[in-house]
C-alpha cells in the first residue's frame, strides 16, 4: 500500500489516478484497489488544551479551556481519559462536519455548555483508536485546519507484487517504474551528511561476513521518544498499513517504506559490549518483541552482544533491547543480510 500524494511528491506525471492505476497494472504491478485516505470532513482544527478541570456535576467528564488560534479560549466538555493540560489535539468546532455524522451543535452537558468536541482518531477516520482523543506532536500549528495537514483528496493504492519485484516494496521503487513508463527523469536525492557530535561508539564484529557483508550503525543521544511524531509522518505510515508506535520506530518504518532499506533501533543503554553478527552458539534462546521466547535454529543469523542474542537478523527484534518511550540513547542499524 502507498499514498498517491507521497509518490507525487517525488515524481508527478501529468496523468490522473485512473491512468496511473492502469499504467502500473500494465507494467506488472497489479493494482488491486484505489481508496480514499479518509472520509470528507470540515471544521476540524489543531488545538491546544490550556487547562483541564473536573466537571462540577459529572465524575467522568472534564471541562477544558482550549486554544484553537482565536483570541478567546473555547470551553469544551470532554470525557476522554487521556485529556490533559498542554496536550495538542484536534477540535471539532460548532458547525463541524465529522465523517458520516450530522453537523456538530453546541450542547449542554450536565449543566456546562460545550462549544465543540475534542476528537478521537476513529471519529475523524484516521484510525480505529476510540479510547481517548488523538494526541498530536507539539510541532503542529495551533489553529491550522486539519484539511491543510491531511490531504483528504489523497488515494491509497494497493498493489499485488510477484516475488521477483521486491524492488517495488517502497515508494522509490514505484517512482522508478512510473518514471520509466512516462519517460521522465528522477531528480537525484539530496542528503546532507550529519556531523558527528556524540562521543559514544560501539564496536561491530562481523563474524558471519557471507551472510551479512555489510552492517553499519549509529548512536543518537539525548532524544525525547515521548514526543508524538508529526501527523504527516504517522499518516504516511497509516496509508501504507503500518500503525504509529513511537517516534524512533516510526522513523525507521518511514525510511523503509520510502527507500526499501529496513532499519532497526536498539536502546543503546541496554546493550553490553560490541555488536556481533553471528550464528547461534549451541542452543540459544531469545525473547522477541511480542514477548514469546523461542529456541533459535542453527541457521538463523543473529545480532548479538556480550549478553547474548539481541535480534533475529531481518526478522524480528528482541524484547530486552527494544526501544520504548523512555529510551534516551538509540543505536540505529542498517544492514545487508544476504
């Protein structure tokens, strides 16, 4: 799955969605479906929750003062368990049109007038989470219309790939096909080399060079993994069928979807000694990200440190070294597993 808008950010042939779908199918990348990214909505804005107080007449409700870019704060009654002061979220103003619902009216809830509604991801059509209101990155501009953040006219293309076309399991793979079909030139990707400022290093030992000819990693220090990723990033993941987890994991998934290069993040504080790429030494076990404990087959390539296996190369990471919201220092791996 991929977003048509994401593709057109890199290459934009002067053809409509139907012809693009036809071209891809005729090139052997069969398009199974083209669907809208979400239902139409109107009157939704990025808002900042300035204060939260207990509702005077209801234990399960809160009275919030919300800034949505106007001079005056709005009073919003909210029942979400995760609402808090300083939170950036989505506000549906009075008169807003939510997907498949009547226009929003001002209503009195237990004696307090609510001038709108703070929205969950499910209410907007941006996911299935309805447990609480959607939490946005602090980088989102207060008062900005959600329709300016999300292109509701975007389409999700779903294609069937034959096993020999792994090169098209990423946006740039599709870009190459579209460029060739339409006789267009792809602009070179410009990337600045990031200057090394951290002093932390970790030795890499390639003990299985045939199975892994190339393994590189980098330590990034003093990050805040509790900050929500920007909406454009989590939306691009959603359009590709991947849910947002946390900023580090989301970035690694984003790079994989755009360039086809899988990455993996380890919590650097949980690692011991050098990173070694090797095969199992006898009957070794690993606790995986899904918390299952397995005995590793003899021919399974491992990423390990002094304490033992950290991950099954290219398959799944280990639980003990996993990145969490509390991770401060991360080691990012990029490798070629034969």
